[in-house]
C-alpha cells in the first residue's frame, strides 16, 4: 500500500469529500485535493502541474482551487486558477494556509484539510457566489498520484 493510500482512512476521505461539497454549495468555485507521496519539485510548481493534469484549468469561470500535499516531504500548496488570481488580493490564500498549518503541526491532517477547504469556500463565495444553474464541473473525490 502506498503512503498516500495510508495517509487518510476511507472514512476520513469521505469527510473531506463532504467538506468539498459543503464548500462548493455557496460558490461556483471548484475545490479539489490531491495527495501524493513526494515530489522533486517545489510544492507550488508541482501543484500547478497537477492542476493542469486534472484539467482544473478548464472550468468556465477559471475558478478552480487545488490543495496539494506531498506527504513524505511534508509539503503542501494551494493554487487557484487565473479567474481567481485576477480578482483577489495577493495574500488571498494566506489565512487558508495558516489554519491548515496549525492543524498539520498537531498531526490533525484530516481536520487541516477540512478547515482549509471550508475556508477556501467561504473566501471564494465573495468573488464567485453560487448562482442558480451552477453545476459541479470537477470531481469532489481526492486524487492521488
């Protein structure tokens, strides 16, 4: 079994998927989580690669968000698409990152992810509110690599 398969239990994964569903309920933004064992790249650079591999750059409003974790390396990054980056302040993701780091330092990885996902949804709602007819453009399932 790979490290990313052992990182969260199936129940914890489902709680994270539910957090994504809840976060997306009030925003047209799309949130995904990707977990892999390690990367030789900077975490943000790898997150950008995964972002494109998951076709997150193909959402209608360019408002996808990826929370990327390399668990063995103890690295993570949050990356948003150009639609988000074009309208938000440069430190937009700092508060999301900070609440995740706090939980991660205590070994509460599931809770850190859930807190980060919910916070991302709250923040996105301001710029990308849910509107009648919005559809879920991306899978809520955790991807692994």
